[in-house]
C-alpha cells in the first residue's frame, strides 16, 4: 500500500483493538505514530476501584495530557496515525461526570478544543460488550482486572450515539465482532483497503484506458487538482473531500442527485429530438454539463458512504460471471 498524506485516528471502546490496529496501519503506511498516554495517569487505578470518587481528577488529567499531545500533531509529517482523537475525551466525561464537575469540565474542554487538529478520517471500531470484555480479560492489564461490564456497556452505547451524530470528520465504521485483524491477514488487508477507500486513495493500478496523462505520476493522497493528476476516480474523490471537508447530509446529496438526473433526462430528450433534425451537435455542451453534475453528486455520496468508486467498479468488471455467462446461467435456471 502506498503512503497517503492524511491524519487517521482510530477510535472505539476500551478493548476493541485501537492501539493494535494503529500500530499495524502505521507499519503499512509509514509516517508518524501517535499513541495515547494513559498508563501515566496517577488516578486511573483508583478510578476503576471507585469511579464516583476519582472520576473528575482522572478526567481532567486525561484532558490536559491529551491536549498537550494533540498540540504537537500540527507539526508532524503525514501520514499520521493515532489510536485516539481529542473529541473522545468529552465522550468519557459525559459518561463519568455530572453536575458542577461536568460543567467545569465543559468550560475547560471547549477552550482547549479550538486549538486541536481534526483528523482527515476517523476509523470507529465497534464490538459487542461480551466481545469487549473477552478481549479486556485476555490482555490482563492489572488495573482492568475488575472491570465492570456495565461500565463497558455504557461506554459502548455512548460511542455509538456519539459517532452516529459526528460530523466534524469522515467516519469509517468497522464491526470487529467476527473478524480477527491480528491473526488473519485477509481481515487485516480488508480493513486497510476500506481505510484507503475512505480516504479516496484506492489501490494504485495503471490509469484507466483513455485517462492517462503523459509524464505525470499519480500523487497518492495529495491535495492536487484532478486535471493535474493521472485522473483516477480515487483522485477525484479525494479532491472533492479536501475541497468540501466533512461530507454533507446524505439525504440532501441524494436529492441533488435526483435533480441532476432529472435535468439530464430533459437534456437527453431535447438531444434526441434535435438528432432527428440533424441538430444533435448543438446539445453536446449542456449534455456534458448534466453528466458532470450527476458525476459530482455520485462522488459526494460515495465519500459519505466511504466507498472507493474505482475499486468497486473494477470489482464489478472482474465479477465471477460475465454478462454473457450471467445470461446463460439465467436461461439454464429457467429451463430447469
């Protein structure tokens, strides 16, 4: 996998495998690795013994420690891989604090958050509570040996609510219940592929026929205009993401797509009518504009769904059955 110039944060509940995946992704991509410093928190062990008493001290220590580390990210080279993001601190605070303590925390956190770098992509790892508890038990950290399953379940629900509404950066959600990216190379490769697709930087294959640009190499992951690159679909997706930031409302994007398709249909109808009177060439400029509008809406929807359009299209082309084979199979089924 070629390197991408992006900041990727891996997130999820305690025990889901954030740090493990961050280390593996860093090994694959290179660049800088930033790991959360949590074992240095002097209140952590006491917190797991008596959460109500030590929650505020534990949370404030984490907040300031994470802020200090996050301030350094702006000067680090890309790709940059981290096993947490600053926004997660607020999520934990809302689970562990209440009343005056939570209000005090909010006032400090909001002031600090203004100076923190946002990720280009957040990879949210999910797992059921039973799976999480099993993994926590297997790694056997001393301060986690008496971990309360109810606490882990409350965190799991908080994470799912948080990322269900998160709009500050693109989020790639991966269910880890039935995969083992530590021992299974295929599972690991699939996750890497999905991350690359979410970044709009699919596998760097030879340029699609007719789209080559002589003498220009495709710069993976860079903010370069599509007309200055090898014009891969992944380049167009990445360019759109970097121009627009976090994906917008998918429902609105879908409505825009419908509007563009309607305009295309009208233009095509005019084009076909003009063709009969030998005036078809006059319709080519507006037809090109309509097709470009549909293409832009498709790119926006693909970015929101973290779909690598080029990879998906090539997989469709390389399907197990050709259209002819599919037709033959359908005919055989009817005869049977």
